[in-house]
């Protein structure tokens, strides 16, 4: 049975890019807006590798243009 669409959380994917860290691990970085799970309906950056996922709520508006090293620092809250 399909869930009621009025109660299905909605995640809007805004932009994304892939970066590689100094260990050769590839990260998918996606800017998302979470309309269903997060009562703030705020944007976040989600960093995903094969083994790890990180979510960052405070990030610069020009994140898509940042060098990979600087973007990955943001994923650690630095």
C-alpha cells in the first residue's frame, strides 16, 4: 500500500558535486532542503562516502565553487 502523499517527507535536492579527499575517497556533496523531517525546512549540505555521511547546516552560499580541500573542511565543522 502506498503511503498518503500528504504525509510523505519531501527532500528537495538543490545542487551537487563530487570531490576526492587526500586519501582518495570520493565524496558526493549535495545541498538539500528537507521539508518533511526537519521542522525548520532549512538547507543542509550532505557529505556522503561509501562509509560515512555528514550533515552540515551552516555553510557558505558559494560552497559549490570552493576548492575540494576547503569544502571537505566544512564537513568537519572547521
